[in-house]
């Protein structure tokens, strides 16, 4: 079986930005249950940028896949967070280079004058807290969709 193509569903790769607190839940809904190797996280303190290359479940395609009785899909996506003041992580051992992490959710807690804290909550009690000067996130699909290896939609029940 071949990989899917965006053209098959008359779709295009996602290219989204979040510039305020109200935009964050939209990205969070698309990022839920994304998986990625621990080695695919990068923080550039000089550029004040954090980037994460992940394998995103295509929630926006779930209903269409079920209706057509075709496999669920994932797609490689790049999440970039700008204007970072400070980054902290807990429950993550970067020396374990074989570790695969699962993103449960992304939240934003506003602070004074447009600042705030973005939190990437990971399965297994891990988290990345990113203090930002302003909300500035970008989510870009960077590959064609591919059939989800598990063949199943993520289930939290």
C-alpha cells in the first residue's frame, strides 16, 4: 500500500500560526497525540526559538477516513515557538536518545503584558514549560501523510 497524498482528499498541508491565547487551543487540538523521538527537540537560546519535529495524528481527517473505511493517517509536522524568555523541562531524560515521547496537550497560561507560559504536557509525567514574551507559534506539515503504523486512532478511554 502506498502513502496517502494530500491531493487524494483535496487537501493541502497545514500551515498555521498562533498569535494570541485564543489560537493556542486550535493548535493543541491538532497536536494531541503527536509522537516524536526525544532527539527531535531543539532549543536555540540566541534565536529565542524552540522547534519540534513530530509525527502528528491527522485529527482533521479522522471522520473522512472512517467514512471511506480507509486507514488513519499521520504526517510529519514542525512546531516552532518564537520569542522565548526561558525554557524548562521535567520528567525528560535527554540522555535516553531512543525515547519516543507522546504529546498529550499544549496549553497557555497568560501572564502580565502579553507574556505567558506555554506547556507541552507529555505522557508519563513529562512536560516542557516555555515562558514566552508573546504568543508566536507556527505549525507546518512537512511531509505527505502516511498510514498510521498502529492502524488505530488514539483513544484516551
